[in-house]
C-alpha cells in the first residue's frame, strides 16, 4: 500500500528536491525553513541557518559571525518592503567562505494578508517565502542591470560588493561613491599605500580624512599586526607626545613593515612642538611612516619665534640645528593656535598630498552614502528600513552639509528613528534639512546694482523737468531757478534727451548784453 503524505510533508519533500535555493522567514524575521540547495549555496549546514535572525544591512561580520548560530544573517534578509507585505523581486548576495560574493535573482512572496497582519501585529507581522534563481548571476549580467537611476536594491548590492573589494574595514563611508573626485582619491590611496611615503590628507572635518589615513595604513600592511600610533594634535600634551614617540620604538614590530605615526589635525598643533617634531621625523633614527590630516593645505610658516618647547619633549625628540624655535605665549598663558604649519614639518609629511572632497563637491554620491548609513542603522534594530524615497533624496541634495559625512550619518539615523514604514520619506528627515529645502524654493531678490552716473543723471533730469514746469517752459527762467546759464541748461537738456536738436535747436552763442536802441537819428 503506498505511503500517504500529509500536505506539509509533501511540500517539504518537494521543496527539498528543488535545485533552486528556497527558504521561509516568519513574522519575527527568523528563518523557519531552508532547503538543501540554500545550505549548499551558503556553504552552511541547515541547522546553522534555521532559527537565525535576518537583518537588512551591509555591515561586515565580526570574526566568524556567519557560522555563529546566535548572529543575524544579513545575506538572507529580504528587502523591507517584502517584510512589510509587498510582493517584489530583487537580488540576494551571499558571501562564501573564501570571501567570494555571489548573486542570485530572488522572488519574495508574503505569506500573509490584511487579516493576518492584524493578528500578527503584536508579534512582528507575517512571514515571507523566498525563491532564488537556480543559477548565479555573471559579472556581465550584473553590469547589464545597472541603471542611471539605481534602485535601493542596486545600491544595496553595490555597497556589499564595495565592502568585499576593499582591503580594509576602514574608510567605507569616505571611499564609497563613483564620482570623479572619489575615483581620484581611491587611486591616490592605492598609490600612497604602495609607496610607503609620508602622506598629508587634506579635507574638512567630518569628511572622513581620518578613515582615509587608516585605510592607507591597513592597505599597506595587509591588516597585519603593524603598529599604528594616533595622536590628536589639537589636544596633544608634552607627556602624550613623548609616550607616542616612545611607542614607535617598542620592540616586536614586524621588521618588514614600518610602524605608522598618525598626526590628526596637524594644523592645530601647538607651534612649540612643530619644529621639534619636524626634526624628529627627518632624523636618521626615525623609522616610522607619518600620515597626517589637516583641514586645509596651509602655506608654510616662514619662521617661528617665542616661547621654548618643554625640555622633556626636547629630550625625547632628536635635536638638530634650529630645533628649539619658539613662539610667543598669550598673556593668559594659553596656547596660540597656529595659522600655518612649520615649513620643515609640512615638507616632511607632505611627500604625497591627498585632498578629500567635500560632500557638496560629490553630490552624485549622496544616494549610495545615504543608503549605506541607513542600512547601518538596521543592524541590531527591530526596525528594518530599506530605502529612501525620491522626495527625501531631493531634500537631502538641497542641503549644503557643513558637517560633511558625520552630519549626513546623524541625519539618516534620525530619519531611521522617525520612520514608520519600510522607506524613509521627506517627512522623516530632520528639521534642518526641511529648512534648507524651504530656503531653496524661495527666490532670493538679487541686490540692485547702483550705477552712480545713471543715478546722478536721473536726479538732474528730474530737477530740470521741475524747473521747466515752474517756469512754464521758459528756459531762461528755468536756468535761473537751477543756478546755471541758459546755454548750459540747453546742453544738458540735449544730453538728457529732454530736447531734440532737430525740433528745438538754438545756436550755442556766447552770452551778451542786449543794447537798447538809441533815439538819435542818422
């Protein structure tokens, strides 16, 4: 007698035999079922997949997080609109054990309706059935799908590919983007990492210049255990600087790689330390690489005179001729912040100079940067937001972003917190972004240009017209009112187009006194 199958068992066996990876997610965003084809694609056992939470982001995993049954699986999270109950299609990307990123088309089918939504509301919503294509997408197929106006799915996939292609986990925010300035910066980073030369990174605060510096260090060292000693020049003290320099001399470093001294905010370094630091860097015994950041490429200071550098720091640094240049102290005893960088120090650290562009100079990168920050907010959150609507992106583009990437990250985090659906709308954005858009739609009245000669001619014309009116058209009397001669008045009337030479011409004769006729007869 043939064995009878219950409907659930029949479906399970049918799905298990499918060559297409298939899995189901319950209302709490946990994987309730997966077939063997999916386990093969992920290179995991089925028991390492079922029960796992899914999150919609592109953040890198910590350690061997993919094998950790307690850690969320970002690879398998459907787009948030599918979690919200919308049937849709997209592309899922899986990171294999070897680090290779593979992609497959996917269909997302909600397993609930409006009635189940109401029942499941208190438990997180309904589930989603995910059916992936049988074959992986080739690079040519991926390239062919790129559009001029990328969707959230394309941006998500681009971010994941970019993360896997970077040598370091640093600088993801500052390096992401396909604008011309960012392509140049990435090429310069690669050249700087390969050269081993000292590097000066110039960019406004918040632009990611510190991340760029670390990207150069870790790309050059292959993320090995090579010493990186960061120093914030804005708050540096005698003791801090001495300990930083001592740390560069500690034994146990990889002899194949030099340690790196990272001087952040170099343009804020007290001039008392500048020439001493320049002497140390140039000395033969100094073997570390120097990477420095500053807000702008300042002109080198021609010379520094005044207060002497503290003796303890001078002892730590190697002494050369001119090393004890000093600066005047303020009356209140506080440091004076330099307007320029010591010429010797600037020369020592700027073998290669990289300019990090402002966000306003690469506004075409705004959509992918905003998507990156939005997905980062999803990690560890019960709320999964998948995209920003076009109206929200338009408003973001109208803002000037004085705080650069840091301010954009904060704005997206605030919008993620305020969002009540699977996508950020213009209403969810912070008030300061709305103020910028309101200001942009209001046409500013341009100040009227004042031409002095035209203004004076207008005043003179009005004075002549009033005088002629008062004199009932009599030019001689009008000239008396204006304090000028009649010929001069007439010349000005011609020049101001108040009289036409063809209709009202008079000879320009010298003034004369009219003689009365005499009574004598001839």
